[in-house]
């Protein structure tokens, strides 16, 4: 028997930029993010825009087109801006993906062209998936417009859409060419979306950096009243932790069983489906963090003081730690527990759930005591009941 074997090493590099008002013509950042591969010809780019962002920022399509006209020597708008629906629903249907693929084809983009995705995490996923499939990969520039996308998902290497009732069942690991975080997009977010994205920053702090957790604690009040500078600082530090993990942890394409950046996500993904995506991803992650932190405490791994700090911070940020769907049943067992099996099936290998020994000190667990997990659900239910009972006359429940 003859065998040929050779190791192939591939290096990926991509910048994550932070700025404001990137589509103002005096800001050169988009030009920096999309250099021409065949100079002196201009770089060709197709922009795909989240319909929700288009509604919140009237005239954005025109500003994008004007930016390209003002820099016509360096940047060519390959086609009119394409608008697709935003939100998780766009990942549940093939229509938006097909729309982007058709637009890429009609614009005659090639592998040296760019697709610029402007929107929340769901739209970035759809556009990234389409760009990765067209010609087996067209350069993607992400312009995330939500807190969650800027501090977490946009800096990652995953793209995907939902199928067969499972989140991100179809997808790719394809690093972007660049990420452009423009904080001006955050000014129009609802309070709900402003808060929801903070859960991913808390997650990164819990598994990576105790001092970052303290940093968020100290600024919880500012974040609650939508202080933009405080949010920019949190996003920058969270994005840095996410990117550093992807670059240095040795498993950027998730070939192993351990998923540190998925702390709290096994329950979050299940809760999203149980609520028919009425819960934002970030809101579901906050509950997942509370659940796995509570399990860590009840199992004797985590000190009560640390557990209370985690629950207290989530509450101080305006994030719920419980949803009634945690108590729903599927046949003869609580529906949430099915999320453990689905998490293992989706990731492959051994069941691996990250838990905490201390804030900033995680570890991998391969077995979960379902009785203790159900006890954790009950603890969170009791906290929620106490929170609701503590509502003062202004209707705002006190944080714990």
C-alpha cells in the first residue's frame, strides 16, 4: 500500500476596526478595510443591508452609495444596496440566502471582490454563509450594528443558517476579511437590544478575565443609562477576548469537543427554540449563564459569593435570569434537558459543558447531574418570583 501525506498549514489574519460614522466620506476606514486586489482598478463591493437597520437609519443606502461615489477611484459599488429582512427569522428560511447569492451572481463578483454585510448577527450569518459559498469564498467585510454582534459574533469565524429545527445546522467556518465596528449604529437600538448584547461580554469575562468582570460591574450603572463611551469600552474589551481566544486557543474551527465561548449556550439555544425566538439570543445567553453558574454553585464548584455576584451583575444590567420555558416539559422530561443532548449532537464528540470554579476560572465537565440542573432551574424561578414580588410602585423590580 502506498500513502501520500502532507501537513497543510493555513494562516488567517483579519483586522477588527473600531470607529464612528464610517460612511461619512471624510472617514477613510472603509477604504482601508477593502483595498483593491488589482490596483489601480477600484475594489468592487456589494453591500447587503439589514432591513431593520435601514428603517432605523433613514438614508443609509444613499450614504453608502455616496461614499462609494466620493471614493470612486478606490471603491466601486457593484450594484445597488441589497436589503434583506433582519432578525432570526431570516436564518430560518432559504429566501434571504438565495437573494444574496443571486445578487452576488448578478453583480459578477469574483474572489477578489467584497461583500459588505451591514446588520445584526442574523444578517451577518446569512450574508457570510452566502459569501462563503459563492465561488467557494468571496471576501466578507462585516459591519455589525448591534452590541451582541460587535462584542461577540462578528469577530468570530462562523457563518450559518438554521435547518431541521436546529440553530446554525448549515454553515461554514470562514474568517472575514475585516470587521468594522461603528458605534454610531448603537444609538438607535432599543433598550432591550442594548442590554441583550452585554450577556456575551459577561460570558467572556466569566471564562477569561476576572478584572474585566469587575470592569463591567463598575460600569453597570453607566451601561444601564446607555452611556456610549462605557459601551464602547466594554465592546472593545469583549471583542479582544473573543478574538484572542479564536487566535490562540488552538481550535478556531472547533474540531474538538470543548467550546469555551459557548459557555451558557446549550440552554440558550434551546430556550430560543422553546420561545419561538421571542427571546433575543443575548437574553437567552444571560439565562444560560445564570443557569450554569447556579449549577456550578449547587454542585460545590463555585463559592456562593461569586454566584451572587454573577446573578447580581446580570440583574444590574437589566438582564433576566429566568424564563418560564425553563419549566416546560417535552414528553416525560423537562424540555430544557433535551438541550444537553442537542448540544452534544451539534458539536460532536463527548458532551462538554463549561462550568466555573471561580469568576475567570472555568473548567470542562463531561457529565451533568440532571437533578442538580433541575434544582438550578428552581433556584432561578424562586429568584424571579422574589424579584417580581419586590417591585416598588414605579414598576421597576429591584436587582439581586
